C-alpha cells in the first residue's frame, strides 16, 4: 500500500455486541411501566438507527401510547449512559484495529449511538486511544443513513472531496446506505445486527472474522 487510508467504523453490531445491555435497559424501563419485556432477538432487530428509532419500534411493538415516549426515552437514557456490563467486543477486534493503527491508518467512529454511551463503552474497552475522531448519533441533527455524520467524521480526519479516499466498516443497512451516499467503499461485518441479506446491500466486501479485515483494507486500497 502506497499510503495509509482513513478508516471509519460503526460501533454497535460492528466492533461491539451491545444488544444484551440495550435489551437489559429496555426491559428495566418496560418493567417500570408495567409492560411485558420484549425478547432479546426482537430488541436486537430494532438496533442501528439510534435511540429515537429504537423507541419508535418498541412503542409500536408493545402498543404503548406515544404520549409516553419522552418519559420512556429519558428513563432509558438514565440507564444506558454507562451500560457496559453485558457488552462484549466481537472476537478479533482489538487485534485487527491495532494492526490497522500500527500500519498508520487514521481511525474514527461514526455511530448512531449517542455520544455519552459511545464514550463510555470506548473507554471501558480502552478503545478510545485508537479512535481520536468520534461522531455520535447526537453530534448532528442527521443520523445514518444520511451521509452527513460520516462526512463529518471524514472531515475531522482531514478527508475532503466528493469521492474521498477512505473506507467505512459497519454491519447494517444504515451503514451500507450511508457509505453509498458519501460515497466511500464499504466493508460489511456479517456478524452484526443487519436484517437484510448482504447480497442486497451495497458493499465492497464482506467478512466473517476480524482477522480478515486488514487484508480486505489492503485489497480495497489497491484498486
């Protein structure tokens, strides 16, 4: 590779499996309001679009009156801000991200997760030192799949232009469509929270193991 390439990562469903913590926070709030909790798989299927969309889907699934939405979200955020006990890194993340950083690639995060919980979980796993640029779901009025958050993350890494030389790594429909809108090549992790077949999403390459990611980065930048 002739020179390092900026690489932006999604967080939930890409670097971390946070669904158990999100589910636990959601369940606690529903119990507080005497509403039967939803199964983990159902809540996982709602993740990716940010807290507002998460609760839009929960409210619809549980038949909750929309008037309760602000109170439900406030109760959720009070628990979610530092919820890390059940969250795990996907296998091979530390090694893969470390290799990319050692190779000189500038790294960043672009997530629909709010900035507070994002900072908490990055610090919890000592990933904050590897990602000097972080754009959260409340950093801008827009959220993915709108391209604005990813463009901001790239700008913060010094990348400009209509077709920037960079990569985005994510797991979901939100990420794939965001990358296509920028546009930048998209590498999709198959073990995340997407609901759509990978073949139906715009992407440059897919990977099942983070061991394969550094090689895919080399391949993508060689084109």
